[in-house]
C-alpha cells in the first residue's frame, strides 16, 4: 500500500503539523505502507486558472508546467492521500492551490447521488481513501470546522472515502503537558497503524488525540 502525505504548513518540518504528522506516518510505515512526504511550501504550485483544459481538451493533463507535474504521478499511484493542513483563515494558500490542482485526476462524467453532484477519479488513479491531519492554536475543536468541511466535500464530490480527521487543538501546549502528550502521540501513531491495517481510524483514538490539555478559561487567561 502506498500513502502520499502532503504537509501544507509554511513551517514545513519545524511546524506543529509535522509534529502530529510524524507519528501518524510512523504508524503507517510500521503497518507496512510505503509513505511519501511532500511539502507544499517546497512545491511552488501555481494557482489553477480555471480553463478546464484538463477536462475537455486534454483529459487528465494539466497544461500548467510547474512543480505540480511530477506530483501527479505520485498521486496516481497512491492508495491513501493524507492532507496535513494547519488552520489559517481558513487554510494556507499553498495548500489551497494544491487542492485546486487536483482537477486533472477527475474524469468529467457527472452523476447525481444522495442530493449531490459527484464525479469519479480516472480509472488509472488509485486513491481510495483521504485522511485529514490538522492542527490549530486556539482552544476549541470548532476551529477545524471549515478545513474539515473542505476535505470532506472533496472526498464526497470525487467519490473517495473520507476515513477521518486527526485534529489537535492548541497543539503548541503539547510540549508543556507531557503527561497527556505521551498518550496523544501514542494514539496518533496507532491511528496510522489502524488506517493501513483496517482502512479507518477508530473514533476513540480521534477523541484521545483531540482532548483538551487545559480548560478554556485557563487557555484564555494564559493567552490574554
């Protein structure tokens, strides 16, 4: 099984997104997956121009000649796509460009199912599952709502199974709460293992990963 992991953090390997992605990837590797990691900050992906050339003139091929081109072959070969997205307003621009440039993977034959227009990947694209790994600095899980909705909609509209959101609010406090952090990092790694072995991430693990480290009142008093 092959997994392609996209880290959308501007801080790359030094960010909190990487801090959560690393044990998750280690879990996938331990379960036997071949894991490939890319940083959107290093890719320099240009925005989609909305020409739909990849649908109607040259299906499956993007005419923009930039660093996204070699990524398409990795996307076509991956069984699992993991999107590491830190919460901005609502997400980093490089990641938004990356998501928009996924269009060539889609076969422009529309269907209507369960009240939604859907499309499918080209037959030669192997992606069958998408997972979200996201961090934010604020206290509540509600800060992930927009990013989660975006990834879920991509999954739904492209007929790919969404297997779960690994969410870590106030991620920067993990270094100050080692007693809880150890349990959280263990659950993150186990989530990667279970995704590869069982095809999904159990909800009890996701709950452990997203648990509050301090109360909302303590967080507010500390930040203000």
